[in-house]
């Protein structure tokens, strides 16, 4: 059994499987150490020996690691010959105890082209990828969400030197935790710890009641989780509150709007010997029949001490009971609603004054029991101003103790002059909504050799409302900034010791709800004539146009290859000695640029849009063939931006064999005569005068292997108007053969006549000389029996006969060839 977390070596497909067996030392083990290749070890848990047993195991490789820490080495595949099945998956699974996660640190990685490695969290319903080969690099730390991870390795058939492991990583178990529970609205949550067994406690603010469990426990599991859903804090509609010492009553839905058709009754009961005092924190009821009643007793028939119907203004001093009970009734109709009411109650003993209270402020007292003679002094929180009361009040009258003045109210006011070195400017009535149609101006003044930093922490005003900052002591100064709507936290710096803030709200629009307005903190800071020094950025550098960072200086940030600027890469020192933007960062580029489209094709995307590992496949339209690679893959480069694996292909028209000239009858004419016609070309025919076309006038060379004409050429037939003339011509010369015979006869007859004339002349001269005519016979060769004296010597005869024979020979040769 494995009892020591030491180096673990994982097997590869069809290679020897290496398993570890750790045994306690015995004499037998010492005797076999050398033969088995064992190594001794000593640790805090004892001493032992580690042996490696090698046995060939066929089939896909899978190994499980269960130690809380250790090394995982995935060796290179030594040769393609080791595997007859390319691309076999090997899986290495690490599992630790429930409630623990697994942290994996990559110590070394050396992947070749075609090798894929994926680290997955296996603890959920579906596995989730933690890392893959595109991001695996030395030093990378990956943490699981559960107690089990797997490393999936797919080998390619490559001959790789076996000197280095393909991957070497170290894994370590750590305690998993639950996510921090969500804090309920109008409530709070506290947590003992977030690991398994930790507890989360929930409680509501005064005036709200918890709906759901008060405590949740972090349960141990593959992925730890809380034992239930977070509770909610809701305002109840009525109830009996016994032993009421200090608390609040709020209308249902507060600080949002209440619902229609409500009837809520509360009964407050103070401890024995105490009375109750009610202070009005908020009162916003819709007109019509919405109503708040407070009665001096414990039932609906008790006499009222406050009726919203009868009182136009809230009593700043509140109301006091004569006994230990108050009855509160809140009713609404079925029409318009509003924010509602929030009242604060406290019990006080007879012979003392009730406990003072000021919202958005605090106080100090000479007597915490508030007996006769107690003096209380009030102060407001930053940004608020004391109104409607006295800063100091005193408890008087021993027979019926009461305060000599009403408690003051602290409110965020519209406008003011401030000379403090630090403070807050709030929108009117903050955190409640400001009124419409307001025009408020605040002036802030610090020492002359200083300037002011403005930290705008909250800005959430209407789109037609305007908040303006002036770099000076009036509205004619340069504008630092002008804003409306909502914006996240930002800062401004003045160039002098004064700043003016103006807020103008739209007179036609009401803004409802808590948290609408602005919160501006200001601080006195040293004056200088340069902007602050900007920091260097990781994986990048900066260049400065001026070494002193004076007004107008430009700082340019750039990133190393493989990274890109996130944010503004150019920052300028502005006239108010602030930079024009925040310092950017250099983020690893994990996307390739859009490779573009290929004409006459469509493309198919796989994976996230152009992320590393995604592919783009191009498919040519019909009639076009692809030139280049059909599949482009976005791959990562350590020292440069990711790029596509191949150049963009092209879709070229397919090449087909041409069509041969189909020929044409003598009675027709081709539009273009040539030996070959390319695929797609057309050929048109026209008939000669006096002929009519039979068939299609145009044929097309249809692409193919081979290409073929779309039809046969048309024929041209004689028209009916010339039929009789053509028939006469047919009788005179029925065909070209008869015409040739007539020509021969016409030539031979004159030749025969000439021959007869010559023969007659010859006979005539022969008779005059008294010579007989003797024709040669076939048995005797001509001229053989001629003697020298009788030799025929007639130039006229020889010339005539030779000419006739030559003419006849030439004519016959031409006729035969024609």
C-alpha cells in the first residue's frame, strides 16, 4: 500500500506500466533491493523502501493518484512503433479527500505539434476545463473547484527523444471553501469561516424580520456548499411587539414603495414602568386615502396622538405615550403608492427624558440615563448640516422631565461655502432622492498654496440633470468636468485653491428611490507644476515626450510581442496636472485576427471566435476548386501574437477539356470558326441566303471531363420560294458527278477532232510520198525493226501527238483527284 507521497511516474500507451509499492524494511527486502531496483527512504512517518515493478499492460492507459501531494511526470512517447493505435488518450486522475481541492503547479512542459493536453475539474455534474495546451507553461498554477481533477493526454505518432518528460507538475491538496453568502437586503451576515463546518449567521436591520434560516452551515462535499438558501429581510405588515425598548417600524416594501390595499396594525408594549417615544425618520405617503395613525393605547379605539390626515408637517419632537402602549395603524388605497413611513421608537423610564436621536449625525451626553439636568450636544456626519433644532438640549422639569428644545435634523442641503481641508459634498437630501428643479452651488476653499483633489465616489443622477465642476471660485472659471447620468468612481484635480460645484436638476422629471444623487469627497493636496509619475506596466514599457512631465507631456505605453494594450495607450498631462486617463495594462493576446473571406467560397468556424485553438474551414462554391489549405488553425506563440497556421487559400474556376469544332454544312455559316472551344463558350449558326434553319441556332460547350456540346449543329434546307428553280437545276445537273462527266466529254470531243485532223494530214502526206502505212503490232516492240534509213522523222507529228497525250494525261489525273 502507498504510505509515502513520493515521485509518481505515469504510464504511456502500450509502454510498461510503472506502479509503486512501498514496503517496510525487512531482511528479505534488503536481500532483494539490488535485484528489484529499490530505493530507501526516511521521513517523519518512519522509514521504508520504494520499489519499481515493471509489467507490460496493453490497452489505453489510466492511472489514479490519491496522495495529498506529489509529482506527476508524463513521459514522452519514445517511438511511433510503441503504439499501433495513434492518438490514444491517457488519463491521469488525482483525487483527494472531500472538502479539499487540488492545486497543480507546472514545473516543466514540452509539447510537440499534434499533442493535446487538457486539465479538467471532475467534481461537478459536468467536467469543466481548467487549462489546456494553449496556456500550459512553466510556473502556471491551476486550482480545482472540487476534490478531483484529471489530466487528459493525447499522443501523436512522432519519434521524440526520451531525454525529457513531456510534462512535469506538482500537485498539492488544499482546503476548499464555500462562497461567501449573499448579504440580504436590509440585513447583515457574519461568517465564522468558509471551510467545511463553517457557519453563516443572518440578522435583519431594525424594522425588518428574517424570512428563512438564521444560520447556514458549509457542508463538506466534492464542491462544498451551504446547507440552504440565504434568507430575506422583509418588513412585516403589523404585529405585537412586547418589551419594546428600542426599534423601528417601517411600511412593507420600505425603502421601496408600499403595496395597494394594505391595512397594517402594530401594538408596542414598553417594559413595566416605562413610556414610549416615537421619532419620525421618514414619511412619504401618496395623496388620497393612504394614512398613518398613532394612538395612545393598545387598541384601535384608543385616542390618536398623530394622524397624517390632520397634520401637514411632521412634529420634529415626535410623539410620547402616557402609558406603556402605542397602537400604530397604516392603511393604503388601491391607487397611487409611495415610499411609505419609517418611525423609530424607544422606551424610557419615568423620571427621565427619552433618549435623543439624530439621523445622519451623532451626539454626546453628560448623563447616559438622560435624567433631569442631562445636557446633549449634536453633530452631523460629514456632508450634512444641522437644521430645525438646537445643537445643545437639556433635560428639565423633575415632575415631568422633558427636553427644553427639540432635537435637530441633519440634512444634505442645496449649496454652501466650505473652508475645511477635507470633507464631503452630497446631493440634496442624500441618500434620499433630490427634488426636481433645483440649482445648487457649493464653493470649496483651501489654503492658497494648495490645490484640491475631488474624489467622486457616487454619481447617479438623471440623464437631464447636470453636475459641473469649475476650476475656480465662480461659474466663469474653466470647467474641470460636466456630467449627467451614471458613472463609476473617478477623480479630478484643480489647478488652484478653489473649486465651485454646481448641480442642476431637471424641473420636469422626478427621480425616485434611495441612492440617487452624488457623493463627492474633497481633500487639500500640495500644489505642483507637473503631473504625477506614472508606473511601468508588466509585459510592456513606456516612453515619455518630456522628462519633467509638465503640462502637455505625452506618455505612450507599448506591449511586448504577444501582448496587447488594454485601455488608452497614450496619456497626456492635462492643464489641471492630471493625466487624461488611467494607466493601461498589457494582456496576453489569445485571439488571431480575422483571416478574411475567400471569393467564391463560404467558411465554417469552430470554437470561440478566433480564439487560440479555433479553426476556420473554407469550402469553395460549385464550379471552383480550392488552391491552398482548406483548414486554418489559430495557434499560440510565446513571443508573438497568435497567428493562423496557413495562408488564406483561393477558389479558382475548375479547368475543363475544350470541345472540338462540330463542323457545319455548306449551306450554313459558324459565328466563330476555330479548332477548339473552351467550356462554357457558345457557337451560333446562320443559314445562307435561300435556306431555312432546322434546329437550335446556338449550341453551348457544356463543362465536363470531357466537355460536350449541348446539341448537334442545325441544318439548313432550301426555302419553298426557290423550290422550282432548284428542281430545274437538278434536272440540268442532277449532281456533282454528272457535272464532272459533262466536263470530261466537253474536253475529249475537241481533242478527238484535233486528233482526227492530224491523222488526216498524216495520211495525206504519206500518200504523196508513196509510202504505205504500217502500224506496229503488239508482238513486236515499236521501233525495234526500224532501220536508220526508214526512221520516222516528222516533227509536226511528234509535236502534235506528244501534246495531245500530255494533255490527256493531265486531265485524267486532275479528274481522278477531283
